C-alpha cells in the first residue's frame, strides 16, 4: 500500500506527516543530511514523498530521496495553496501544512521529480547573480546622476560610485562568459538554434535554456508553452462573461521576461508597414 508522506520544508526543519492505519503521524527533523537519514528511519515502507518547491531549501532533500531510489514529487506551491483553500482549513501551521501536502499527493498523484544536470542549477544561479549585478550597477549609476545635480556634491562620493559601477560591469562580463561556457557544454545545438531566431541573441538563448533545461522533457509544445506561462486563458460564464486571449502567467516569470525583450527587440528592428512602402519606393 502506497503511503504519501507530505513534507513542509523550511530553512532549518522538515515537518513530515502521513496517515498510517487510520492514524495521523507527524515527525519533525532537521533540514540536513543527518535529518534526512533520520526521516528515512521513521517513515513506513513504500513511501511516496511530496513537497513544495520552496526556494532552494527543498532541493537537498529531494535529491537525497531521488538518489536513494524513493518516489519524490516536487509541486508548485500555488497548487498546495489552492488545495488547502478548497478544504476551508482554518488553521495554519507547519504540521497542518504537512498533512495537507500529504492529502494533495494522495488525491492528485503528482508525477515524480527528476533533477537536472548539476550544471543547469549552476547556470540558473549565475543568471540570478547577473540580474542582481545589473540591478546594483543601475543603482550606482542613478546615484551618480542624483549626486551631480547639486553644486555641493562630493567628488569622492561620485568617484567611488562610478568605480563601483565599473566593477559591477566587469563582474557581469565575467558572469556572462561563465554562463556561455556552461551553456555551450550543456545545450550547444539548442543555444545555436535559438540564437539564430531574429531578435534572440546568445544571452537570451542561454537564459531560456537555463529555465527550460531540456526541451525533450516536455511531452508536447503545449506543455512547454504552459511551463512558460504563455498559454491562453478563456473565461466564460453564461452569456455575460466571454473573454479569451490573455496569457495565464502561471509559469516562470524570468523566461517570459526574456522572451518579451526579444520580441521588443524584433519590433524595433522590424519596420512598420508605412516604412516598408517607403523603403520599397526608394529602392
């Protein structure tokens, strides 16, 4: 008999809950390798583990369970949130959440989780770092612009802020080279194909592949579109509500942002109809 083990993950602790022989069982262990081993000794045989994708705190446990040959599912936190709301739960605690996650696993039977290659996660962290470096560079550049607006500005402050902006720019260049190196190792053909699309450069191709991981893991193009949060939504109710065309946005925001910028770049490069006629006429 399959017993679903719901795990509520936090930075320091893991709350595991399941129902065995009609009894509710709850255990708390540390979120560490020692705690993982302790958890394995506490759970019943043939367990199916299910947890939320909570930042990076779930990953070591999911990887441990996967490498141990256990069934482990990692689900979108939004799914758990809506599932708890559907039960009209009046309590909110790590313990109650763990039981709700176990119930979700039992009712929904989510698919097993499979980790990407190590380099994919390294690439994603570099992308996060690159975005933060860019944000900080803009902050220092804006700071300089604000300082020099006053006649009594500090030359030392302006000089140091400019220096920080240059340092951050140099670090971004190093980060980009490392990302391109990893991407060329992981997805050489995919990056080349994506970069050949008008409006898509190497940096955008690398960003897309870091989020997608591997196109072959999607059963169809529809699954990929849904993963990106680009699938259209339809709202219909009776005769008064009937709309469609908006994207769901129920997916990774970074990949949508990357694709949006590619489209904006292509729009700028593409001449409008009137310009096309003018170009043709001048030819």
